[in-house]
């Protein structure tokens, strides 16, 4: 048996649409496929304005520019997340104030945020880990109280909801990823969503290298020039064409992934509920939906996780751990204020991700679960 951790899923139309983009001779970006993808998200999820980017990291960097982050400003970020959640703001000179995770899941503990706010705080960055919503009512209430901007890191959260509201539509800004490990992919790629009207015009300018080029092509100005900071954030039409083939099949992809997630859950629940279990299953708050971005387990210790990963690898199955806590990373450890973040460190030591992709077979999931159950009974 040889089961990888991830295998990119192709719907069958990607090459056709990429060829179409080439044949039409518009390759540089912001063409027909870019517009179709952006309109898809605006219509389906009610995002006010969407702009495709070359990565979620780029979308977050655009957000940092829009937030007008200055050196010394403070940005609140969970420590258990990918480096891009913090890096985009670090590049603008911000001090990152890390927050611990919840006991029930790796998301930011919203109840700890308010005590960390100072007169220098500008932004809160909730990260919807595994596509599961953070406590957005609590976070938005704090943001409104202190006049802060909320940037949702929704990299993993496509087609997931908080109290029937699409993730990415609640904060002032949000960022999505279409990396090959995500539910919907374009190899590399991302998207910035703007939900606050005051950021829309400037977002387009930043997206177009600091020029008002988009307004020019819409006929709103008779010439365009350099009017602000920015960079080359927009992807080529080839990437957008690939993404469009995925979006056409979003419902099918989501249905399959959710089926696989439920198969994992049902086959591992008896073990998780047994006395002295070696694992805990993902926690899903009652306010959140599950988009089946990943299936993870939480072991009781680093040693137990290491042994489980080795057992699966010895049987041809690649399971992996995830983030190291950013507050203890080599780059930021001497910049952190010294607070202990025990839940982040627990997830860093104990969380393991199982294979999850569209083409994973039911029987393969069942075999993985059997190996985990057998490993637990032997220990």
C-alpha cells in the first residue's frame, strides 16, 4: 500500500480552459477567466469585492498595506498558524502579539484577545484552522469596541460557514488559498476579499502595481499612472483558467471530501471514546460548519504522535504533523513577550494530519483507520 498525504485532484477541464486562455491571446492576468472566478465568489458567497492573487501570502500582504500598518503597530495573530499569517504584517514593521489556541480546537482563543490590546493594536487576524470557524461574533465585538480591523485568514476555509455566514465575508478583509493542498486548487494561487467599501478602490490600485490601470480599462479615467504603493499581485490567465475548472466542480469536490471526512470520523470514534484513548478527534463548535479541508487527530504526547506517524509510514501511509508554534520559532522567539502559550505548543507536539484528497478511496480510509486502531490496541 502506498497512500500519499495529498494528491491534487483534476476535474478534466483544466487543460482545456488553459488552452482556451492561450488561444485567446490574453495571458497576463485580469482577463476573462480572472473575472469569471472573481464574480463566482462575489455571487455565491456575497463577498463585496474579490481579487485573485498569486498566493494567499500575497493576499495577506495586500491586506497589510490596506491596513496601513506602520512600524511599531501591533497585530494580534494566533501562534498556531502558517508563517504567512504573521509574516505579511512583519514585513510592514508590525509587532506580532501571539494568542493561544482553544482547548477544543486549534483556533485562536477569542476570550484572550481583549487583554492583549494596547493603544498600538491595529489588526486582529483570526485563522480558521481546518476550515472551522473562529468565534467571529466575539472577535468582531472586540474589533468594533476598539476600532480595529479584522483580516480573516481563510486559507483553508473555502465553502465553510459561521452561523450561516460564509467565512471570509465577516471581517473587513479576508484571504484565501488555492495551493495544491487546498480543497479548490490552481497549483499556487490566492484571493483577497474586501468586505469594507472604504478599501475597495485602493485594493485595486495596490493589486495593479500601484496604478489606477483597472479604472482606465473600465473607462473611468482617460489615462492611468502611478498613484500609490503596490506590487504585481495578480496571477496570469492560465492560473485563473485552471481555477475556473475547479470552481465549476466545487459542489462535487466538497461532497466527496465531506464523505471521506465522515468515514474517518465514524471509523475512529470508538477509539477516541474509549478509556485512556491515544487520540482525540477534531472539535467542531456548534456555530461552525465542516468543509472537510483536513482530517486531523490529537495524540496525548509528542512520543505517541511520533510512534503513530512511524507506524503508518511503515505501512505505506504518509501522515504528517503541522505547524510549529510561531512564538517559539527561531526567527521570532526573541521578539515574543515571553508569555507561555500551552495549547499552541500542545497542538505543535501532538496534532497529526491524515491523508485527505478527492481521489482517496473509501477502502483506503478504512484501512488507515484499521491501522490506527490496531496500533492503539498494541499500545
